[in-house]
C-alpha cells in the first residue's frame, strides 16, 4: 500500500470514528437529559414525552448520524437500532425486532428478487439495448429516457417494484459507458436520478405507493370529504411530471455526464440486441410471472379505490407469490439467494423499526404537535409550507405513511383557524411525502440505487439538499399559482 493510500485510509478511519462518537454523544445527550416539556395542541390538550419517547428520539438521532456518514455498514446501523431499543428499555425486543420482518420489508425483498430475475434471464439487457437503440448516443437523452421510463412505470405499479425492475437495466446501460465500475458523474446521476424520479412519479396516482390511499382515508375521516382516484391524479399529475423535468435539468447541471455522447452506442446496442437471439423460454416465463403480478397489484389497487369496503390481499403476499414461482419454475436456485443485497434489506428493516418506535412511543406525535403549533399564529402560506417542510424531513427518517399520519390530523385541526382549506394541506403533504431526497432510508428506491456503489450516503444527502429545495419551491408554486388555476380551493371564504 502506498503512503498516500495509507494516509487516506487513516483519514477515513478517523472521520468515521469521529462521527460514530458524535452519534453516541447525541444519544447520550438526549436520553439522559431531564424531562422535556409537554406538547400542547391548538385545543389545549397536553402530550407528554415519555422516557421511552425521549429514548426513541435519541436512537433516531444516533442512527441518522451513522447512516449519513456510513460509520459502519448501513445494515449494521439498522441492527444497532433494534439493540439500542432493547438495551435501554425503550421497547421490548419482541417489538423492536419484529419490525425487521414487517410486510413492507418483505415487499422490498420481493421487489429486489424481481430485479435479480430480470438480470439472470437476460431480460434486463434486452430491454436496455432496445431502449438505447431508441434514445440514441447523447447522454442527456439517456438520462431523460431512463427517467421517463421510471416515472411512467410508477403510474401503474409501486415505486419500490419499479426501482427494483429498472435498477438492473441501468446497470446494463452503465456498462456501455466504458468506465467499468469506476464512480462517475454519469453513474451518480443515473442511479440517484432513478431513485428521485421514482418518488416523483409515484405521487401521480394511487398505484405508485400506499401513502396516497392512507392519506385519503385520514382526510375522509377528519373532514368528511371523499377524494377520488381521478381527482387526486388531476391535481398531482402536473406537479409530479414537472418535478421529473426539473430533476432531469438538475442532474444535467450538477452531475453533467463526462461524455456528451457515447460514439457508436446506438449501433452497438442494436448489434448486442441481435446477438441475444430470440427470446428464451425463461425470459418469457419470468416476464409472464412479473406481468401477472403487476396486473394483480394494479387491479386490486383500482378496485380498492373505486369500490367502498373492498379489501384486497396484502400487496406483500402478491409480490412474494412471484418469488415462490421463480423457484418452483427453476428460474432461480438456492445459490441465487446469495446475490440478494442483504445490506439493503437490513437498512429498511431498521428504518421500519425506528419508525414504529417513534410512532408507538408517542415521540413522532410530540414532535409534530410542537412543530406545527409553533406556526399556528403565522400567515396561512407560512403554515402550509411548515407542514411541507416537516413532512419532507420526517419522511426521510420514517415511513412516509407514518409521517402523514402524525402530521395530517394536527394540521387539519389548525388549518381552519388560519383560513386554509383541507385540500391544500392534504395535497401539499402528499407531494413532499413521496420525495425523500436526503437519506437512503427515506424510500426503497434510494436504497436500491445505493447498491450500485456509485455514491456514498453522504453524497446522496448533499445532492438531496438542492433537490429538496427545488421540491419545496415547486410545492409553493402549486399552492400559490397552479392549484388555484386548476380550481382547488386553497383558502376558506
């Protein structure tokens, strides 16, 4: 090892050790601090922060620090989340570790297996070569083509499944860039952009993620107003599609590919497609299984949206049927389980555990009430943007469904006093909840993109700051200009 490499390694180790201690210090500072004041909602009701709730916030801060600076593997940080809850009596082990096998985690597992199957059967290369032969050799158009396909798929299927399906396609495309496994601006933009765009596209319909249906259920219970499938898409489509375009421009600026074109790529892609030969039986079988799975998920989601009281089978069970069928049909074997990125699975398992910990201990509600009541005397626009900011930050740490669930009821209580319509609160929350651009744990596509090894958690965080500012600016534009023009009531009276 050269002197420079040894020096760099020592610097990295010191850096990781420093941030590891910062995380531990934050935990100790919060956990052992005196009792914190109650949160008081607009109706005067007090919400005490229990010792367990304070402990949840302490673990939350420690894990966030370790995740961003990757002081240890991100999956191991997730294990620490469960361990700390148990050792410090924040939650029993049965609860803390049960969340590691939450249905959402298993859904991510099933989605990743689909991506693995696409790669193994050759479907990924077939799709990648066909797409490149269409979009051409300009890297800007490759960006746009990949982002466009990702966003389009999220209109009909869960963004987690979309990311797992698109990921191997991006790997095949990047292989033709000619830089091997080296980290490049094009590689970073391709994979980070896919994760961001998957979130942007998922807000457009109820099929992109579960958060939409949950939010509409809360809204109906609290406001007595039923928002339909097409009404949601009517207001969300312009925002979602504009964000996709803005993200494309953003990545063309901050992560502009080193090469404007890849000479000969279009013809090379055509030749490689021809070399693949006719589609194989396994490719047909894999595509059929995945297609039926996606059709079932979309059909059940539509039926639930249009038929009152209809309860479909859990989406996790449906997607895991595909996993079982892959092994039954021989497309996958026992050795293929070693190809699963367990670090990513553990990452999300820990995210679910800390999310439920904040929820169950009342810490998340305490934070939401303190934050939103702080703005209860402000201008209505400032209040709405404060909701957007809170949900955006929280959805980077905990499930976006939980972020909406803790903030929406409080916001809808305060809104009438400031003359704000419930619809403005609902749609604002849905926009930002779908686009966690800061942390890998914010959404499954973020974690799936990380498996490319093209970027670090710290880089993802830094690129996410301007993207989040763009998101807030677009949200403000929708509230002040776009939605009023489309007929949405923003203020009362």
